[in-house]
């Protein structure tokens, strides 16, 4: 009887699921295939958006959960993968894209993952509740695995944009894993998609997501998230969930009934549905990999993918060792935080910092926003923790600006302070530049000397506000002009028109060893510059890079003798 009902509903679904569109791609596998073949394959964004739109329509209007309907959904999902990969590649390989382009790409990628996860999740819940579902038994493990994997991508892409986890997303993910465990297929290996290099199962896919979340502290670049996602695929065999706690082995725990991710094991409550796992084997593997890298091993030969570079691999492995270590072995905060409310002036980018340090050589009597706080400014600080744009515009007419170039300067309110930096909650809607690794200049309000800070942590509270962590460099920066020492290769009438004769503004950091912050376009290992303005040393050679990010690089300044 059930078979007859299924046949009838399947036929109805093919004939008129929406009943209004000719050649509807959601009507049958045949029309879906024909529609996909007609997409303009030369435009990946347009094709991806077309498929995402159909998946969304499927989710919003579907009331039948038949085998044919599932086949249509899976076909659209599978055909969207290459297009999605193209957009993901564009996003991750273009860190300097504008906020508008970044937002368009991110929403396209996230939107497709959202509709895919939504559809598979709905099918899994329906089929798990259904009785007498013999004709679906073979598909439940696969669609559950796809649902888990895709929800992991939702968490990853929210982390890439430093967004908090969406409400109930963890609960939905936990529920999917519980279904797999209850049905007994949580360790059934299969290929999620035909082109995948290796098989996976619901437990390892779930653990993969938990480990990604443990690594997310708001301080990773998008590329680092992607590298970690790839690396974890090769580490699945070293991770396994247990429902009984072993105090001598287990490091982490996840509560399947809570709307949050994993935690370090402290005092497990036996009454809750908890799952535990250990990371000792993985940490040892990572330590061996670090050793091999330092001895000259290639990342790809050590299972770290072909796109990994040795320096960034070592940096990420060091970070993961800290994030995934046992509680007693984990390195604690370098210095305690103290809650404060302190006004500071901020500029971002190497050029703006150079300009402000240059201007500070001629001391001004007022800051870029005036001599002090007005009543409205002070009120904003007390209520919001920062000065709103509306108040700033209002009071800007009441104070004379200090310098012609001061519009580069913003005013932030720091909320906590430690020996090594600050934490702040800032307005971020119009700050395209605000990213982990951004170089900023900071000085206390009313003080002339600028110091250098680096954005180390970023978490977007909402569309208008972000929470950030700033590491302050101990060295006081000094303006230095670097002159090329090589003879230009092209001249006109004996004059160099290439621009090589112009000095390159940089920031000298006196320490042991000395270093200099430069624009990355001027970096060549061993390149010699004549230095004016910051040091008694006449010539330096660019040595080993200490750190770099978008628009800046800090390198060792090696002495040149002779």
C-alpha cells in the first residue's frame, strides 16, 4: 500500500509540484538535468546564484519528501559544487577586495551552503520520523553525512567572517549526529560526493567540525581556516568519540543537548548526553610534522596539501598545539586583563602611520578632535562605550582640527588593557580595512607619541559593532627613509624616470635585533638600502621577515659593513 502511495505522490510531484512554470527544474530529474545544461557556464557567479535560488524555492515550497524529490535536490547540490568551489577560491585568494565585493561573495557562498544544509536537514528529520521507509534506508546515511558536512561549512564561513554562531545551529548539528548514532550508521564509511578523494563517516565529519570550532579564537585569517579544514581531512583516523569519560585520556567534551560547541573537560555531568575524545595522538603527529618541517621537509610530503607554505604551516601548527592541548598543558594568558575606559587616537595602514609620526615632529596643541571631551562625547562613552558618528560630527564643528591631514585619525575607547595590548568594542560598519593582521597606529588621547599595534583578534558582534584585540609592539617606531642603492636600469636623457630614486618611508623599530616595517612591494631578501633619519647606521640589508600582513611587512635590518 505504501508503495502505491509513493508512486502516486511521486507522479504528482513530477507533474505539478508548483504547477505554474513550464520546464520547471524542480518538476523532475529530466527537467532539472535539462535546466542545468542550459546554464551559462562561463559565469560561475550567475550559475551558482541560479542553483541557490532553485534550492531556496525547493525548501520554501516543498511538502513532499519522496525519493524522486530527494534525487532532484541531490542533483542540484552535486552540480553546484564546482561553481561553489570557484567562488570560494575567489574569496580566499583576494584578501584586498572591497567590502562590497567581499560581502557579495560571502553571502553567495554562505547562502548556497545554507539552503543545502536546510534541505538535507529537513529530509533527514522527515525520514527519521517516518515508519516503513524501506525504500529510503539506503539514502539516510548519505544525506545525514551531507547535512553534517554542510552545517560544518556554515560554521566555518561564519568564523571566516568573524561572526557569532547562528542560534540553534549547534543544536541542529548535535541532533543530526544523535540520529546517526541512534540508527547505528555513525561509523559507516562512504564517499560524501563521487569526486571526493577519501571516504568519511558521520562521526569523523562531526569531530572535524568540533576541532575546527576549538581552533576558532577570532585570530585566524580566512586562508588559515581553509588550510585547517584541509589538514583535518588527513587527521580523522586519530580522533574518536566515546560516551564514557576517561580522566587519563580525554581532553574535550561536547554536550549533545546544548546550543554550543565543544569545551575542555573539567567536571563532566553524567546526567547529560556527553561525548568525549582525546587529542594526544594528534598532538604527537603535529609535533612530528613541525620537526620534519624545520628539518627541511616539504609540506605536501607531510600531508599538509600542495598550497601550504613552510612558514605559514609552522605558524598554524604552533597555534593549533596551543588550542588543542590538554587543560593542564595549555599556555595561559601572558598577562592579566584590567577593565578600563581609555580614549585613544587610531590610524590604520603603514602610510597613515608614517604621516602621523611625521606630523608629530611638529607638536600640535590639540588632538584631531579637540582639547577634551564635550558633555555629549562623555555621555556616549558612558552609555555605549564609544563615541557615535552622530555625536562626532556634531562636536567636530566646535573644535578646530589639529592638522590638515587628521581626518585619517579615529577615536576609540579601549575597554580592557594588559601588559601587551588592549581590547576594544568599536563601530565597524564602514571599516573595510578592519581585519586580523591590520597594522594600526595608537596613541593615548592628548599624547604626541605614536606606537604600533596589530589586530590579533576580531569578532563581529553585529553589522555595526566589532570586538577586537590589539597587540602593542614594545618598540617605539621612528620614521626612516630608505633609499635604493642600485643603479636604475632605465633612464631618459640620463635621468631616472622609474621612481627608484625616491625614498621609501618606513618605520624603524630599535630592538635586538633591529627591524624595519616596510611596504611588501619593496622587499627582496638581502636588498641593501641607505637609511636616513632613524639610526646612525648608514646602510642596511633586508633580512628575515618577522611578520607580514596586508600592506606591511616587518623584517630584520641587518648591518652592512664597508
